[in-house]
C-alpha cells in the first residue's frame, strides 16, 4: 500500500504544477517520462513554500514557514510524510542525494521575503541564489542522476537559467510586487521613478544569464534537453516582449505570452529536439 500512497503524492505534485503553471507543465511534459515525477515534486514543493510568503496574509506566515521548514527535514530524515507535497519531495531528495544546503538556501530566501522590502546588491544576489539558482541545481541533480562530472560541468549554466527566470519574473511582476507586497527586488531601483536606464541595466544582466544558460541546455542529457529548452524559449520570448516595451508599460500591467505563442514554441521545440538540434 505504500506504493499506492507514494503514487498519490506524486499525482498531487503533478496537479499542483498543472494548476499553477501552464508553461512549466508543458516543459515537464516534454521531458523524458522518467524525469516527470521528480520535477513535478520539486516544483510543487517550491511553489507551496512561495505560497506561504506571498498569499496567506490572514495567517502567521512566519510560523507557517517555520513549521514547513521543520516538517521538510523531518520528512527527509524519516523518509515519509503525511503531507503529500513533502512526501514526494523527500523521495526526490533521498533518491538523487540532493545537497541539503540547497534546500536551506531556498527556505532562507523565502524567509527573506517575510522581512525584506528592499534589497542591496549583496542581499539581492543572496536572494536570487536561494530562490532560483538552487532550484535549477535541484533539477540538475535529477537530470545528471549521480554523474558528478556532468553536474559540475553544467552547474554554472543551471544557476544562470534559474536566475534568468527569476529576474524576468521580477520585471514582469514589478507592479504587483510593489503594490501588493511592498517589495522592490532590484537594488537601487525606485519604483516610483523607474527609468529606461534602470530597465536597460537589468535587461543587460538578464541577457548574460540567458546566454550562459544555453550552453548548459545544449549539453543536458537527451531526455532532459527538450523540456528545459522549452522553458528557456518561453521565458526568452517573455523577456523579448518586455524589452520592446517602455519602462512605463511594465509599471502598469503584467506582461504575458499568449497561449498560441506557447503552442508554437512547443511545436518548434519538439521538432528541433527530434532532429537533435537544440540551439
């Protein structure tokens, strides 16, 4: 019956991913099936932690996050949890020997969201590492499946891809982050006077992350390459759309990529992956 319980927890993580992110769901579906459960489990875990700090305003978020953190490491140690998200996550952590320091860094960034409203360059880099880069590294653990040399070769690119995704999210959500949560992630940026120069500096930094990320994607194992490239292509398309807009526009609305564009990117990615030509 434990197998049945485990499968239901994996199914829960899949459902969470499907409801929260159509783009990441498409990306995961494009991965080889052997990766699906693990990547769904990682996404569901980080998504729910993020929910605690961004959504549960009527509850004591500090207490909830502290309990979530404690329950995470109990689940990893005991290799079981009655929380389906934590159970499926601990399976991945234990199967792929994910370094606990990555999880600690991630949860630390979530804690920063509870207290930090503006960021210095140092705290910004700390936050990016914990909230995004380590998630890329968790996924890389799965894709490399114990191949230490391959992991080390692709580590920098995986971090860059996570950073690019997060920074694009910050640009896209700059209005809601400020209006609803009172946060400005970009150091030295005044939202009330967000200029073209500010936007250009941020975009230059993101472009470098995308460039470094592509090297790693090209060198991922075959079964992982297409799905990761699809997520990359989607975020690159979103980034290009943001770049074309004046700084005033992203202060007024949340920029999106239409579904038909996502489907076009999916078809293109599947075609390129079949030809073994992801570039």
